[in-house]
């Protein structure tokens, strides 16, 4: 993190501090299992993000109208 003038050890400590302060941080996401609606390459990331959110009992919030089950931000 050159912009903050941190060495590797300091950057890792800063990241750990940030992670501990986040509700819903998923340290180890589940292996991707694509749902039936993820029929195109561009949908695989959306599908996996939905799966990660669900595994942590969270909801995916997005501006994208094409993600079934996600909370739409307007």
C-alpha cells in the first residue's frame, strides 16, 4: 500500500483490522455452484456473489436488475 506508505506487515495488519470491523465479512466463500439462471459467462460472478451472500445469511444489494433474489438499489 504505497499510497499510505505502509510496508507489507503494516498493510496486512490494517487489512485485518478492517475485516474485523465489517459485519458480514466472508473469510472463506463457498465453492461456486451456478444456478439455472446463470447461463452466460457475464452472469457467473453475479451468481457466485449471490451464493456467497446467502452462505453468510446476507443479501446482495446491487444496481443490476438482472440478478434474481438480489436487493435492487434505486
